[in-house]
C-alpha cells in the first residue's frame, strides 16, 4: 500500500487534549477507515505545523479521511513517500 505524508500549516492552533486523544485512537486502529486509509503517525513541529503519515490507496483518500476527522486539507498538501528503511 502506498504511503503518504500530509502537511497542516496551523496544526497546533487546532489541537486540544480531546482532539489529540481522538487522533491517538485513530492511529491505534488496526484496520483502514472507510476510505482505505490507515493512519500511521502524526507529528507536530516546534513551529506549530503538523504532519501525518498514512497508508492509503491515493491522495484523495487521505483528504477524505482527514475530512471525516474534521481536518480540511487539499490534495496539494499530500505527497506520496517511500521509507528508506
């Protein structure tokens, strides 16, 4: 399954304790969501930007999965990546 990295320029501003716990629950789920997306990890940078890594069939599925969670991103915020490990 392809992996994707997506970017959230203002992630820190939208995170509450409750939303962080919801993200953790979503990441711990073993099965893909309705769009075929499995969230692998979420990172928040020191500058407040956020990054997510997921497995998904395509970038559009990543966008739809984020929308389901209440995070709006565009396909231009999503890039396919490959691990070197």
